[in-house]
């Protein structure tokens, strides 16, 4: 997956949805949807099919890009049960972001 313009400091899978949140020193959060990748590459007869990097680029979609902090972001995480994302940046701020699968 490509998209951030600086080092990615943290990324996390959502506990129940096909989502990944990533944060970077480029001051952004990115919300990725990998449901198409999961559908396309489900296991066949108990064996995982090989996934090439070129295939991943087309099957993972950026759902949101959030200009989140005034400086680089070092950590991000999904709330375990709610539709919240937490982020912590070099600007000494902790921020909470509400999201939905459609927005």
C-alpha cells in the first residue's frame, strides 16, 4: 500500500471490520479498506493463495485521509468496540476521531 509522503510510524487492523488505520510523520491518518482484497484472496481448500504486491495496490482502497496534527503522528489505534480512532502527534496532542464505514 502506498500513499503516505513520509515514514509510517504506526498501523493497526480494526478488531472486527476490514479496515486498517495508519499514521505518518506526514501529519496524516489514512483509513484503508481491504475488504476487496480479502474477498479476492480468501483461502481455497485450506491454503492461502500468494498475493503479489501489484495486486494489493488495486485491492486496498483509501477511504479517508485526515490532516490530523500540526506535526508528525507517532501512534494511532482503533477503539476496541466503538467507531473511534485515537492519534498522538509530535504537537503534544491526543485526538479522537469518529468514523463510519461510509464516511
